C-alpha cells in the first residue's frame, strides 16, 4: 500500500532510514532526553512514530508507547518493534478522543511538512488539562561549520515561508495561539557527526533533501548551486566535525 502524498518519500527510504539517521544510538539518546520528562505510569502517544526506533527505546525504559504515522513503509518496521500499538493516521487528524492524552511526543516530525497549525490544533484538542507535548526538532540548532553555512542557506531558499522550520521561534507562537503554554527547552544533548563537503553534496542529489523533502522544478537549480558551492570548499574530501545540540521543547495544556 502506498502512503498519502507528503509521506510517500518515507516509504522509499524506510528500509535504510534507521541506519542513515544514527541508528539505535540516536534513538537511545532521544529516549534518554524524553524519559525524565515523561510519567512512566501513563501511556505515551508518539505522533510520527516512523519506524518506531525511538518508541522502542522508550518502551525499553518502561514506558507504554502508542504510535501513529502516515507512511505505511515506515510503520511496517514499527509494527515489528511495537506490535499492534501502532496505526496509520494523520498527525493533522488524530484518531483520539478529546482530552484523553496525558503525554505525547514527536521527534523529527514537524520539519517534514505537516501543517504545523493543524498538528497543534489536534494536540491541543487531545491533551488532558495538565498534559504535555514534547517535541525534539530536526532544525533545533544548525551546525555552524562551512558545510552548515551552505546547507542552512539552501534550506532557507527552498522554504522561504519557513513551513519546515521546527524550532521554538516558529512553534511557540503556533502552540500559544491554541491555548498551549510553551515551557521552554529541556534535556539539551550536544551531538557531533562527521561528513565531508563531497559526501554532503552527494546526499543532496537524488531529488530528496534531508531524506524527506521532494525537490523538483526550480528548486533543483538551487540544490545544484549548493552542490557546486560545497565542492568548491577547501579540502572537499576532508570530513568536518559538525556540532549540533538536540533538545526537547515542552508544551503544556494548562
Ligand atoms: C523524519 S521521520 C521521524 C520518525 C521518528 N519519529 C524518528 O525520530 O525516527 C518523520 C516521520 O513523520 C511521518 N509524517 C510526516 N507527516 C505526517 C503526518 N501528517 N501524519 C503522520 N505522520 C507523518 C513520516 O511518515 C515519517 O515517518
């Protein structure tokens, strides 16, 4: 079965998704960041659960996690990990009763394209008073090395309306307009990875950007320009150590 438009790309990358995104080490790191902010006695709803790799790490730490996602390809792996606690559903139309959820999480969901306003409409609806929505953004901090300067500028040019930006400055006003309170960030975890300009240029090919973002038409030219700039950097085959920080954004329903 093919997934609805917007997540069909994830069907294609699902088999290699976990390994190409830091594998279990990334997922365990996210679980360590989320766990202190979660009540182990209440179930967790993972919105955009993907392959279930983060949910499985939370489960291993004693949490009962339910998950939903629109990509059937990603969910096939989540089903193996979590069994019937996962389902196909849209983050913009949660199949959940109003005021029935104590805690929900999303890791690396909101940069992939769902309408932020509609997701927060739904989160505000399903959370109980006192309930929490924890978000680990993909674009929380940008690496400041020479590759980061080129890729950051490409992201801005491909997304001038910032529909894929998922940091606090974008999400806090959206959440607060729906009656949620933004409590700030927690559990910051510095991370570093190594990549050369040439490898980064290569990863921008193939019509996908950040592995999830369909690049077509005029945008292809912007990607080609960024690739040229990456290859023109000094020592394009020498990996840079790219430093970032992952953090959790905490939203609460009063
Ligand atoms: C980058 S992956 C992250 C998956 C997982 N949370 C993780 O950290 O590994 C983003 C996921 O969000 C899902 N997604 C995107 N838009 C969605 C929507 N509107 N409703 C449900 N899932 C969605 C995609 O199918 C994909 O599995």
